[in-house]
């Protein structure tokens, strides 16, 4: 019998509940035993189904997390993870599976010959088959999804894919003519909500904008850009928080045929300057200040310090900006007044599938950010992932606290609008109770998070007493999650799945994630993303690699690579050699028919087929969901902190797993007597001012030398291994 039925009243009381509540819990557990899947009073053997009953009918979101954790661990005591993999905290029901986008897709899709021969009719059992065919037979899979997304082509594609001699010469949707912003803004129901938002001071007071209003607003932006002389192919930057105006700016830039250059609003002036220069931005949308957490933070001043191009400046508090503008810069209101909104249609500039629509940035290992073009095809990857994995449906409300400068900003816009959902935006900080009250008031159905944000919510207790029952799915990305934080988050909404994701800007989303058709265990990925084929490479003593594909039944650890061609992955960089960055030195697969693409993540495939991320194999890291290279951090510390001769930046998780923390190994200049604590403060100040204030230094450690290999390169991996070993002993 599961240990959960042997829990004593004393054990329940130790979780912080009263005697009456403990009695109710005991009665609920007895009822779960009587109504177990194995029949009245039988000893339950299907532990996931038993946990499903306990999580749904015994536990409540308002109970102490200690109680949730106790019952979860007791339910699965004796679970053989070495054979079965980690225990699931969420289990889909037949009724729930039948309602998903994935199940409805399966029921209407004629499929290819393999699908027709092998499908069982059970969505949960058929998921792996669909996922495999989505990569191997794009001509059968993608046209049906385009119909589901009601894509509007001015000229339809001749086929889905033409495979080239190299990965970067493959062509998706050849011959197609369309504008992805026009697709996002077109709907037979222009009155449906497109954006709902609130201010953090009054998170329950909601404002909304219909799709028709957003389309008019975006077309107005496009017309005003034309009046400025900006033409098809010109780059226009966005450096502002997520807001209805930021969404309209993004879509308006793309409607005009320009390229939206997305720059995070947290970046220091030097980083803004670098990105504007790389993309050759001819104009920039920004804001006078950022109003967040009760503070007014300068943004326009940073853009001016960066020497940014002519600016369109939104006033955060409405009306005219509260700062003096440079000659040639205009306020948002004056910008729109320069051109009347065009009547009727969107007047979109029609593009080919391979034309660039956006440029986003991701940190490389050399210090300079990689400038990654997204074509008009790329947002289809965002929509496809949301359709199958976050299960975003027409009428849903999708929320993800982010910035237009990070991949998740544009991802949210296209994932929501192309699936008929609305976007929920809070003007302010997501770190406190105001954000939670907004999620409740907006009736959010899909809530995206960054793991460090969830850890802060749990530690502060700021989300107590909220009703998140409308949430159907969480999505987590940006960094590794901690299992206890994931279990806590599931419990907040009455046990809804958390779809952990591993991916990147250069693939427009994830390559490993979860599925609403599969059980979900905290801090793991249950499946490859639709249309993807991840491969784990284990290096042999002779330098060759053994390739392990999903579904081959082996538990293995190694560097993860992606088989291509795959819709949505980048095919060029503005400022680096794309082939060298992703393909040089990589083997081919399946008799040379598939190219293998480097991504840089070390991955473990667990018994049962799920995956767990083990960190980066290159010299980049994720801090608070933001990718940054060790070189960038080290350069700032050595250039701006007196007394530092050498620096090595390394990220490592806490002993319990979860988000990475930044450690700095420092070698002092001769004669320096600075302490580690003092250097930590000064390095933090330098990193905040020169790179990003969101990067937090966990600890500075002094060393007499740094370990180096035969070619004199710093061995950061050895330093990280030492950290992980020391953490495990704590």
C-alpha cells in the first residue's frame, strides 16, 4: 500500500494545518483509497492515478506547500525511478486529452501512410507517432496545421520544403507570398479581444483592445513609418517594455515590410548601441521611463547615451514624454499625427517566406551578441509550439511577463494571435502580488514563467489567496527549474501542468518540452517539440560520436544536437558565420540525409523517455532566463573593477537543482588587498551598469591562478565541476 495511507495525524499537523483540517485530509485519503483506480478498497498500484485523485480531490491551493510535498512524496514512496523515470505530478484525463488541440488535429488529419497504418485512435498513445511524423514527413504534416491556423497567403507555397545541399540552403514554403503580421491581425471576428492589460497600481482594473482595433493601430504605425521615408527592408528597433503600443509597433514595422530589431529594455547603453549598430537600425521605438515596482527608471536617457537612431518616444504615464527630446526625435502621439490611419485594409507589404521580419539577439561565446534574423516563416514555429504544447486555443488568454527584446516577447504575440487567443500584459513588475491579482482578474488560461521568478513568488508568499483556477497550463523557459518550485506552481492552480521548455532564440522556441497528452514530472521534458528531432551525442575515446535518437529506449547522457531541416531554425546570422557557429565539425545522420545542428546543451535522457537538462557545454549561461556569455561578464569585471587581473565567470545550480547562480573566480593584481565581499559588490555594480542589472552575482571567489588547458584557455568546465561537487556536499 502507498505510504500516503500510513501518514499520521502528527505528520499532517507538522505541515502547519489545524486538527480539523488534518481530519478532513485523512478522510479524503480514505476516500481516495476506496475509489482508487484498482477498485473499492484494493491496494492501489497505479500511483500516478492515485496521485491524480489526491491532487484533485484532497488538496487545495490554499493549504501549506509542506502538505502538498508530504502527500506527493508519500504517494510515490517506493516508486522505481531507475526504471520508470521521475514520478509525474500531473496526469492527463481522457476527457481532458480529447479537448486538446493535438487530439482534435489527430482526429481531422488524414496523415500519411505510416499514420494511417499505426495510429491507435488514443491521443495519448498516438502522440509519439505524430511527433515523429511531424519531422520526417513535413509535406504531410505542415499543410494541415496551416489550415488550423487559418494562414492567409497571397500566393500559396508550391510545397512545404525544398531540401538543399546544406542545412542553410533548405527552403521552407517556396513560392509563398504573405506578411506574417497581416496573418496575425486577420480574423473573421475583428471584435474578439486581442490584448487585455492593467497597471500594477490597479491590477484588477482591466483595459482591452479588440483585434480590429489592434489592426487599425498597427496599420497606423506602418503608415507613419512610410511618412518617415522608411522602406521595405529597413531596420527599426524596439527598446521598450511590453505594452499595447509595443505590440502595435512590432506588427506595424512588419506590416510596412521593415525589420523589427528587438532590444531588451534592461540593457545598458553600450549594449543598446551595439545592437543598433549590428542591425543598422534607422529608427527606434522607445519610452521616456519605465514605471515598475513603484519606481521610475530612465530608458530614453539610456538610448540617448547609446547614440541611438531617430526615436519615437512613448510617454509611460500617457500624454507627452516627461523628458526633453533630442532634435529629430518625436513623441508617440506626434508620430501618429504625422499620418492619418489608412482606411479599410491593412495595406501590408507582401514578402516572400525567406524575407526577414525581425532580428533578435542571443549571446555568443565570444562576447559579441549573435544577431539572429527571423523570417516571415519563423513565427509559424511560435504558433505551432503554442498549438500543440501550451494548447493555446481560440478565446484563451495567454500571459508571459517578458520584454519585446527577448524571444518570448515576439513569441507571445504570434503564439497568441495566430491561435485566436488574446495577450495579457501587466504594466509593471511581475515579482509581487499585483501580478498575481492581474492573472486572476484577466482570467489567464496559459501563464508563462521564468523559474527564478517562480522561486521568488514561493519564497515571498505573495501569491497566497489568489484564484488561478482558470489557468489550464503553465509554461516555463529560460533556465533550469527547481522541482519543488514546479510542484508549488502546479498546486497554485489546483494542479495544472507546467510545460518546461528547453530551446533558444535561434530556433524560435523549444526543442524539448511537455505535452498535454502526457504525464508531467517536475523539471523534466516529456517530449521533443513538434517538428523537431533531437539527438544525443556521446563522444567515444577515438573522437567519434554515438548518436541516440528519441524513442530508441536508451537512457543516455551527452551533448544534444538537432536534426535539420526543421521549420523555424535560423539559417543565417547578421554578424557571424552561421555554418561555423552551428554546423562546423558536426556529423550527419540517417545516412547523410539529415544535418546535425549544434545547440550547446548537455542533456540526460531518463528511464521512461523523458529528458533533464544538465547545463551548457559551451561558455554561455542562463541568468534569470537571460542568456549571457562568460566572456561578456569577465570582460566587464576586468575592465571596470580595480584590482582584478583575471576573471572566470561560471554558473552552477543550487544543491537542490533549479536556476543557475553566477560565481566569479577572480585573480587579483599584485599588491591588491581587496576582499572577496568587496569585489563581489564592485563586480555587481559594474555588471549592472555595463551589461544588465538583472544579472546577480551570487558569490566572488579569490584564486591565485585559474586552471588552463594546453592552449592556455581557461577551463571553466573544471571550475564548474568543482562548484557542483562542493554544492552536493552541502
